């Protein structure tokens, strides 16, 4: 070895590791964190896209057989779907409201049944489990919703 070549200090960084690798790792970790945080929303969006694709494939033969332009067939199918939803809501909403009112009217019966179950659990196991705290907490919020429904 000659004395002309400069002596380099041993590197503490791994050979071949460049800042780009670190940036990519941080970016990947960030994307995985976003995916973890918004997994439910992403899944719902992808399921909605899947349903739209299945509907498009299922309705494609109808669009081909009708003697109209494709945009008019799509508009007619959209109007038919929206009309069906309106009819379903018009027919189903009163039935649903009647069931909600029936459940609200039977609330004291449910309360008594929960108290019996709580007492049965306490006698059978010796555990003091209060099922009513959870029910009363929920009933306060649902009573506000049921009051709004009674209009």
C-alpha cells in the first residue's frame, strides 16, 4: 500500500443502502398505515365497485337487445332502479315504523326480562353482572331517536 492513497474510515452504514431505500420504506409504512386505518372504507368502496361491475355485466344483454342508444338504455335502467327504491321506501317505511313503535311499546317487557336474566346469572354463578346498565345507556339514546320517529 502506498502512502499516497487516502485512508477511509470504516463506514457504519450498510453497504448498498442508499437514502432512496429509506424513503421507499417510510412511504410503504405510511401507505400500510393508511390502509390499516381506512380498511373498512376501502373495502366498502371496492364492494360497491364490484356490485356495479356485476350489475353492468348482468344488464349488458338487455342493453344490446333494445333498439336504443346505450346512453338512453342506461338512463332508463337508472330511472327504473330509482323508481323501485322509491316504491320500496314508500311501502316499507310505514311497516318499519310500525315495528319500531311496537318495540318501543314493549320496552318495559324487555326491561323486566333483562332484570330476570341478570338475577338468574347472579344466582347461578355468583357473578354480579348488570345487564341493565348497558340497556339503560342505550335506551336513553334510542328514546331520543324514537321521539323523532313518532312525528
